[in-house]
């Protein structure tokens, strides 16, 4: 086995050791970032002005699948948007 493969395995192991105790924190932060992104994406539909609304329109088809989980995490039992039916 070449030394570069051994070094790569050692680096991967080291990162896994450092990351292990913080996995829940990392997952929580990623979920928080996703929630903020979805809020920005759907803000115009919720009545909050969004200056980049035109550019975020093309992201809707990709993000619609995550909308249900997002509005449940935000405390909304039903979809707040009439154009998006997920429940």
C-alpha cells in the first residue's frame, strides 16, 4: 500500500476522532442553516419582503420536498402557503 493511501486513511481517522463528540452539534447547526435558508427561500410567500425573490424562484422545485419537515420544525401544523400542499 502506497504511503499516500496510508496518510489519507490516517487523516480520515483523525477527522472522525475529532468529529465524533460533536456530531449532534454539527447536525443541529446544519439543520439551523437549512431552516434559515428555507425561510429566506419562502419568505416572499409568507409576506416578508425578499430582495432576491426572482433568483430563488428556480430553487422551489428542488426544495419543495423539504418544505413539510421545515414547517413542522417551525411550529406550523399545516402548510402556511396555499400554493404548496404537503399535508
